[in-house]
C-alpha cells in the first residue's frame, strides 16, 4: 500500500466513506480502522447498493480482497 493511500485513509478515520466491493455491492459507514491488507472496520454501516432499499448493518469488518474502491469524504 502506498504512502499516499495510507495518508488518505488516516485522514478519513472517523469520517463516512463509501466502499465499493467486488460483485457490485456498495457500503457506506464511518471508517474506524484499517490494516496493510486494506481490511476495513466500519461503524454505523449501511448497504447502499439499492438506493431505494438501504439496509443498516451496524459495525462490520470488510475483508480487503473484496474492496474495489474507497471513496473518502470531501475535504
């Protein structure tokens, strides 16, 4: 993982991020932690894949090999 990636993720800690996963699923939640494998800990997370049917998931761990993209909050 590059230094810039780590910096952006560290700046996003405690803020809401959008995470796209393999298979097309999208999650939104507060980033509480991450590691070098891009495993993520999200709090107050929601499955926003279907904008008409948002599912609350609570606190979850997302395995890094499923992550396609992480969209940080606006600066």
